[in-house]
């Protein structure tokens, strides 16, 4: 009883009713134990039971504690009062015990009866024993599951994204726990506990430390867990690499099997190749309807020498770009389409050659070809070009995506660059990033100060929310060596240092500064660096933020996510554009077929070749007349000035004939054959152009081809040259013909006279035109039409009047003036106050004398119309018709030459011209600029746009169908 009342179980509590008097404690409790007096509502109960620290803290409230018993507290309690208190407690305790004992016995019996009744009401389930396994079978099944767990545990491949998500959750929990711990410590420091409770807490801590002397601190435990996490990640990373190698080989075998199986079928493009074709079509598309290219692609931007190209090469797993020591190497955008294939190869879009990326020789040739294409794309003294170089890279294990490598952003324009290079690169970068669906791969050099970055400000302007930007920090190995504060890298990779936002932040190592390092050696170096890096061990960088492999997976996932979200919108936009273009065509060209430039060119090619065939329809007579006219136009000036006029000045017939023979032979040996060939060439061109002009008058003529046809004919004629042996053959024929000096038939004589008359009249008419320009309008025109002479014309008129007096005085005046005659004219002009020199007089004399001579020749020709009989009788001295014989000889030469040229044209030169025109057409068909220049008009541009929009829409729909099928 005393133990129950006093509680021989440790320290106890003295409980009293709330509101009662402070009762004196009995003497036995005076000093040997500590206790607390707790007020209760109805009764007072003494208890000495041991309580825990938490219970003690919940009981000890300032408003409930009346007093605390300590050794200094002593009162004298009367013995009677003590006996009454003990009796009351004993009675109450015994009463409670009996009540509890009776209730327990009665409740137990009732519960037993209820259980038996419920058990009897249950149905018999023994039949299940036949179907359920026994304990041994359960143990065997459990063993199988345990073994399977051990096998799966070692072979399971954890998704890097799941690992990254777990690490993020762990980091969030750690931050939350640290905050709660700091808050608890701060609250403990601010709370004011009494000295006894603080002493108790200290005692409790001492007891805990004494019981667990080897306990870890929180920081030590966190470090240990992080080390274990790193080891697990490295283990899974190695297992992942092993599985990737096996998967790459298996996929290679699978692709080879499919390729061999489908050799007899049409080769079907991969999904990424179809998408790349759409981008190529869009890059060449130029429309006035402002249908912009908003399809996703990965745009790689960064400062010069920041490692952009190296990152792209690591993703492509090949060193495919030219490299230089600090100089600008990327001078034009390079679009690289990555896709999976059995062999690691690269190929340009406009070339059929495949470069084997496993051979160093092919890699060197590929880099050289890229450099040549970049240099060829630069024009007009520029340093960079906007022309996109498109290439594809295939290989086992490559992530499917489309990347565009741009020239690096520069801060200073050097002396070997164009003055607008910096602004041109900036505009080019902004243009590619302005696509709202383009994924911006922002490359930042980790080895330089962040304040020197140019690209981050540009990226933040184009994507301020960072919804399509992935930040990549390169050269982290150099950054770790140079930076003493690792928190700076942590700020960069957490997006707190640069004024930009991004979807993700990655740190990579793309080389050791050696140009000859292979991709495999760089990957091994990267893995080794991050394995030993203190940045990774100290928690500055998370495992999901490092390695080019993780970057490639993240970029590919983001790329395809963006493609699936936006490609249908682009297809809808082109549907609307196609509808607008088709409506415009129907309204403006309702009866014409939609022919683009290539189709129009082919139609024009057929029409031009048809006109060449028409040359064979020209009659020999027409050819000879045309060629004679062309030859006479070329040689008439030489005949009059160098043969006829000098011979006519000799004064007698024999001398005239001798001079003519000499002059004609020299002419036939030197100039006539070449002039004849030129005449034949011009005649061929004239006749062909005549057919072209006649075709324009046809009802079905299409004027859109006129510029093209003219340009083709002119270029073919420029290239065409007459056969070399033709000139020599013509020389022999012409010399033989000129040896014949006799006119045997009256018809030939009349023809020669007519030829002479027409020729003289033509020259006389041309001379009159020269004289009119020299002397101005005549007296009749001045009086009737109010025309006036210029001062020079008046002066020449005075000179002419004096010169004509010489011709009137001497009808057979020689063709040149004597010195005395010139001086006479000058003196006469001086008397009239007109100052002229000798050369001025001679210039005036030559057309005057030519007109005088031609009039004499025309008069003799009229006289010779009936002189054939005298000539035939040998009476040449009685009639002066030697010039008729001269022109008959020339006429015969022209006829013979025209006949020879006609045969050459019809037998050889027309075919050669046909070949020349075909060559020109073939060259023009390959020259897009020529077709763009020669085939113009809204009809052409509208058909071009309509065809291109249809192609793009069809390819987009084909790609969307394949994309949905892949889903």
C-alpha cells in the first residue's frame, strides 16, 4: 500500500485539486524526494510515478504549477490530519481497484460469448485449403521473388530524367529540413524556460551522448549519403554506357536487316529526314503573303570561340567542322540534320557523295568541303553569308534533331573583316532566334569572365521568359582551375548570375584544347573530369546537369516536344496561303495552266527548237538573195572607195581594166572570203530571227517567252563560228570567178547594168544625206518650212559654192584638190570674212566630188543599157562601159559565193547552230539566275509560289501523318 501511495517507482508528482488550500506535506516527503504539486478538479492525488521528458514538458505549464517541492521546503503536519488523508486515499484506491477488476472480468466474459457466437455464424471455408498454397509453397514463392529482386536490382536501367527528378526532390527536402531545423533552433533560443527545465534538458542530452557516444552529426550523414549517391550514379552511368553500346550495335544490325529487306521496295525516308526536307523547302520559300517559317529547329548561338561548334560535334559524334586557332571559322549558317542509321556517314543536300565519318581521310575532306562552301557563299567583299549550308549526319545512337550552327558573336571587327561584320552576325543571329518555336542552345565559355559575355544579353532579349532556351556552360575543366569560388559556377547553373532564364542548365567539357583529339577520347576525358571534379562532389553541379550525353537527350526531347506542338499550326497556315494563291490565279489567269519557271522554260525550249527546224523550209533562191544582199552591204563601200573610184580616175579603158584586175585580185585574196563568211553568219541569224518575229504574230503566241528566246539566240550566235575551211574554199571559188572578164549574154549585161544603177543610186542617196547634214536645208525648205542653217552649215555652204565652180570648169576633175585650188578657196573665204583651213576645205570637197562622180557613173550606166551589141562586136572604144563589166564580175562573184554559202548553211551550219542553241538551252536550264531574269511577271511568280506552297503543304502533311503514326 505504501508503495502504491508513495510510488516506489522513481520520482513522483504531488497532485492537488485546483482552488484548494496549500496543504502541508507530510513529514516523510520532506526532503528525500523532489516532486511537483499539480492542481486537479475534484480530488487530490499523490503520485510518485516516473514520467518521460515529453510528458513532463506537457504537464509543466506555468498556470498549473502551484509550488515545487524542494529540500528547503519544510512544514510541521499534525499526525491526525496525516492519518485522515491516508485513510481517504486508501479507500479511494481500493474502491477504484475493485471497480476496475470487476469491470474487466465482466467485460471479458461478455466479449468471449460474443466472439463464440460470431464464430459459429461464419460459413465453412475449409474448401479453400485445396486451392490456396500451403506454407512451404508460400516460402518457395517468396524465395523466387527475392531472387528476382536481386537480379533486377543489378540489371535495371534507371531513366536519367527520373534520377534527376529524384535528386531535385531530395534537394527540396534537404532545404525544407534545414529551414525547419533553423526555425526550431531560433525558437529554442528565444523561448524563456526556467533554469530547472534547462538543466533537465542538458542532463537528458548528456544521457543521450553517454548512451550513444559514436552518433553522427547531420552534416556527416549528409556527406556520407552524397558519397553513396555519387557511387550509385557512377555505377548506373557505366551500366548505361554498356547498354548503349550493345543497343547501338543491335540497332545497327536491325537497320542493316531492314535496308537489305527493302532493297526491292521504294526507300522510305526517316521521320527526321522528312522534317529536314520541309525545312529546306521553307528556307527557299519567299512569299509576299508573310507566311513565315515557324517550324522548330535548334539554333546554336554563342560568342566566338566559346565552343559552339565543339558542342555540335560532340552531339553529332564526329569532328565535321573546320577548326582554327582563335580565328573565325564559321562564316555561314550550317544546318545539320542528325538521324539514326547503320553507318556513321555525312552527306550534303545537293551532293550524292557520302563521307565515312569513321575514316580520318573522309573527315578531312568533309571539313575541307565545308570550308570551301562557306568561302563560296561569301560575296561582295563580305565576311559572313546568310546562305545556309545543309548537310545530314547519320549514325548508330544519334539523337534525331535539326541543329543550325551560326557564326560566333564578336565584340571587335578586325582589319581583315568587312566593316559591317559585327552587325551582320548580330542580325543573322536575331533572325534565326526570332522564330518563336526555335530552341536556342546558348553556349557560354566557362573559362572567361561572365561579364564579357555578349550572347546572354542577346538571348534574353529574344526569349525573356526562357521558355525555349537551354544554357550550356563549356570548358568547365578550365573554369574549375581558374575559379577560386565554386559558388560562381553554381550561380551560373542555377540561373542566378546571368540576366536570362532557361529551361535547363548544363555543364560540359568538349575537349582539351587539342585539335587532333577524337570524339571518344574527349568523352572519356569528360567522364573522368566530372567523376573527380570537386564541383560535382561538393554538390555545386548535379549529375543531371553534366555530360554531353545528357545535354543531347534533353535537347532532343525538347526539340520533338516543340515539333509536335507546332507543326500542325504551320500546316494550317500554309493551307490558308494556298487558298489565297489559288483564288488569285483563278481571277487573273483563268484559262492558263499553272506553269512554274522550269515548266515554262521547257515549253520555250520546244518552241525555239521548232524554229530551227523551220530553217530547212527556206528555199535556195531565198537563201541566195538574202546572202547576196548581206554580202553587198558588207563589201559595197570597199568596192566603190577602193576599186571603182580609183580605177575611174585613170582616164582610159585599158588602164581602168588593169587597175580593176589588180584591185579585185587583192580584194579576193585578203578581205572577200572573210567578209563572205561574216555575211553568211549574219544571214543565218537574220533568217532565224525572222522566223522568231513571225512566230510573235501567231494567235497562240505567248509573250512571256520573248526575252528568253532573244537571249538564247543571241548567245548561240555569239558562240557560233563558221567552219575554218569554208573561208579557204570560198577564196578559190572567188578567184576563179573573177578571172572571167567577158559578158556573153544580153541578159547578163542587162542584169549588170541594173546592178550598177541600183548600187550607184544607193550610194548617191547616201551621199545626198551626208551633204544635207553638212550644208543644212535648201532654199526651198528655208522659205516654205521656216528651217534655218547653223553657223557651220552657212560657212560650208559658202565653201561648197566655190568648190562647185571647179567641177563646172573641169567636168573630169580629179578626186583631189590641188594646192592652188585650196589656197584660192581660202582667199575667197577671207574676202567674205570667213576663216577656214585646208582640212576644212578637203572635208567639204569629198562628198561634193563623190556626188559629182556618182552622177557621172549613173549617166554612163543609162548610156550602156543599149551598148551590149557594140561591146559584143568588140567596139569597146566607142562606148565607155568598162564599169558595167566591173559590176558584172562583182555580181558573178556574189552569186557564186551566195550559192556556196547557201550550201554550207543548209548542209552544215544549220545543224551546228541547232547544237549551239541546245547547248545554250542546257546551260540556261541549270542557271536559276538566268531563268529568274528572263522569265518574269506576276504570272510566273504566282505559279512559282503556288507550286512551292503545295510542295510544302504536302510534305508537312506527310510528316504529320508519319509523326502521328510514330506516336
